[in-house]
C-alpha cells in the first residue's frame, strides 16, 4: 500500500489575514482518507482554532520547517512566498487562493521549485465544482459584512421605526453588481429593514433581485448581457451601455443613503460605476462600501483598505472582508479545499490523482513538472 499523503497547513503571513486553510473537521476527514496532517503552530489562532483543537483532531503541530518536511500537499489561504516553502517534496500540490494574475513572479517560483500550484479561485463555474468554489464561499460572507459595516458607519438607523417621539424612515440601500456578494448584501440589508434596490448588467439577476424583495433598477434602452453571461460572468460593456448606465445611476443615487458596489469583470480592472460628481449628489452622511476596491474600485476616489470621506460621503475601500469573519470564512474555505481534494482522492494511492483532461484540473492547475501549464497564464 502507498505511504500516507502528508498534508501541511500553513500559518498565513499576509497582513490582516486571519483565516486558515484547514479546520479540525477537515483535518479529521483528511485523516479518515488515510492522510497525515501537520499544522504550523498558531495557524488557527486568528480564526479561533487553537493548536490543541487541531491536535485533538489528529494533526501534529510543528514549526513551518517541520510541517513542510516531506509534504505532498500544502494548504494555504493566500499564496505563500516560494522561498518559504523549502522542504516540500518535488511535485507537491500547493492549494490555495494563489492570485495568479497579480503574482506571476511567485507562480514562476512555484514552477522552479517543482511544485504543482493549484489556484482555487480559477475553479470553473460548473455544478460539480460548486462545493469547491472559494470565490462563492468568501464573497457570500463579504456581501454580508459590507452591509453590517455600512450600518455601523451610518449615523442613522436602517429600519423604519414609529416611536412616540416621531417616525424614523427606512434607509435606502442600493446594491450594484448582483453576483454572490451582491445577493447576500441585498438579503442582509432587507433583514435589517432597509428599502433595497439593485442593478446588474446580466438580465438573469432581475428575478433574483425581486425574489429577495428588492427593486431592480436596470438599463432598459440598451441591451445588457442576456441571461447569466458566459460562465456566469459579466464582460466589458459597450460605450453606449456605459453611458445609459451612468445616466440611470445619476438619477437613482442622489436618493440613496447606502450604496454597496460589488461589480467585477474577471481578468480586468473593476468597472467604474460611480463618479466623483455622482458621489457629490448623495445626502451627507451616506455610506458607500466598495467591495471591488482591490480590483481598482467601482467608485472614483475609493482607496483599497482605507476609509475616505468625499463630499460628506464615507467611502469604504473594502479589503478582504472575509478575513474579518475569520472563523466562518475559514470553515467554508477549508471545506472548499477538502471537497476538491477528496473528489479526486484515489483510495489505492492514498492521494489525490488529478487527470490532465479534467475540466476542474485544467481550470486551476498553474504549474507542473517545473513549467507553467495553465493556458490562461501562457496566453
Ligand atoms: P463577480 O464577482 O464576477 O461579479 C459581481 C457582479 O458584478 C456580477 O453579477 C456581474 O454581472 C456584475 N457586474 C459586472 N460588471 C458590471 C457593471 N458594469 N455594472 C453592474 N454590474 C456589473 O460575480 P460572482 O459573484 O462571481 O457571480 C457571477 C455568477 O456566477 C452568478 O450568477 C453566480 O450565481 C454564478 N456562480 C455559479 C457557480 C457555479 O455554478 N459553480 C458558482 C459561483 C457563482
């Protein structure tokens, strides 16, 4: 019988990162598959998981160097520096959110180190891969947290309240971009009692918005993207569409108290949806949370990781909101990784076997045998 696969779980080193790529539940499940798991000491602390809890689940706790020694699989939330991975076996799988387009040098480093790097954010949007989709699991939490953060910064209440001292009107919340994060933002704002409207370029979202009790605000005179869009994703819109959208937003935004923007186009900078002039028309004290801040921002003047006040409007450049819900975010992320690896687990080999022609493998595999093998990175 093959030797057990050794899995190393790294402690994250990125600033502000509190998540961890495994939880005791997934450690137990990997062990049940016949693997051995070594967790870097303190890896779970930011997510409220102690070394003792990992140990109780069957993991060994070790400094990074020892955890990596002889590792066949390395689990991480963010792509680690290749120089920090010494000791792993040649051909070891590195699984995490590797950010391939912005970290090309690191990806080259993984190839040079002989690692097989697997970028989980490039998981194809197919039914079979839904439970492995880190973008969905983390965006869902980010959409929720964006609204909670906006509510905390807003000097007024969200729900309508009839009190003996007079009536408080409901906050008006506008969600721009209705993917996974946007849908959760709508649901959360509704639960808090706000009056919610939302927009997207994909026509399939209209019904989704309505089913959550919010009002769709759509460009009607120029066609947007029919249905779900290619692979569930939006593309760059025509100039004509952009002009019609800007006009629509101008008319709507001046009446909004809270705006949550989440619009992203894969592989491109985020579309600009709110100009500085439009921001200036919002009531003073309004709050805008830009979830696309790290991709360049949907809002003019937004700064990733910072809160700025422009024209009396608070603009939050949201950055890694999922990390601020580290316990839940880690649990979902860890299960995404487990669901992926276990789906390819070969009982005889006691290891995952990743066929070259599998759609999932083709989507996420960046490097193998010392080379870049991803078509998306080569092209
Ligand atoms: P995303 O993060 O890529 O983008 C967020 C939203 O912004 C999208 O709805 C997009 O249409 C919208 N957007 C882009 N440009 C815009 C613009 N100029 N103006 C307004 N809105 C704009 O999207 P996402 O959250 O990853 O989800 C996209 C879709 O994929 C959803 O329909 C989701 O249900 C689907 N999905 C499918 C699977 C699966 O089948 N495995 C998994 C996850 C998501």
